[in-house]
C-alpha cells in the first residue's frame, strides 16, 4: 500500500483494554469457586461483582454505555446458567456458544462476499460500505477475515474439550490466555494477510479504488 503512514488493524480497532476486561470475571469466578470450597454461588457472585466493577470503570473512562451494559449482561447470564445447573463449568457455556456463533458468522460473511472485517473497519473509519466497490479491498478483506474464523475455531476446540472434561480451573486459565493474547495474534495475522493481498500500488484502506473513479490519494500530484 502507498499510504505514508500505514495504520494497523490494532490501531484502527482499538487497544487491548476490552479484551483484558473480558477475561477478569471468569478468573474471578474460578477464584471464588476455589476459595469457597467449589461453591458455584460464591463463584457466580464474585464474577458478577467483578463484571459490574469493570463496567463502572469503563463508564467512568467515557466508553459507550451500551458496551459496558452488554459486557455486564454477558457475565450475569453466564452466572445465571451456572447457578441454574449447579455445574461450575456451565459458567463458560455462554462463551463457548458465542464463539461457535462467531465462527459461523465470520465464515458465512466471507462466502456471501460481505467479510465482517471489512464491515467493521468500514464503520470505524467512516467509510461505511464503499470498500465493497473496490475489488482489491473486497478480496483482501475476505482473505484476512479467515484469521478471525481461525481465532474462534481455536477457542471452540479448546473450550469445548475442557468443558466436556469438566476442567473448571483450566477453563478459567484458557479464558484468560485465549482472550487478549489470541486476539493480538489474530490482529497481527489478519493485518499481514490484508497487506499481502492488496496490490503494492494500492492507496490503502482509507482510499478505495472504485472503478471509474479517481481516488483522492492517487490524484495527488507531487510538488
């Protein structure tokens, strides 16, 4: 790409704060469960309180209220499932199912030529769906989106195996390890795939080359 300063996906899609926050309630659940002699009730309360505290901190930091509410709601739902079944491993069932759904959605988006990576980046940079008019960007976003499918498949395989084995502590550890570290790897791989898939003379993510149009980036004449 020919941009003077290439923005990475990590820069465009935000930092690691959200991913780190998401891994804390499950860790709190496992710690509460262990300290209280494998009490699902205590573990659930520890997770919910941790989730509410994180949500409050995110609100104070000026993040969107909707994101904070959704984050807390997911923790509450996971806690309610575990309380209902009485099985500690069921606290991680919602996360397992959400990763199954995410893997299917990302794969389907590639097949129907609406790769979700392009949709997300397009919204973030205010481009909406204009990137779809650029054949190179459309193809590159499709290739790079497979890294995200892989991320969710890895989580499903690991969480699924540990869930079926009833390994609560291992689930908590895996939840932490496969949150920010795996997401960081996914961002790096998808960014590499995206850059590799675009022609070297492409003006960049912010400048789609629409057939029949001259982009702002390519129309500049050096002084």
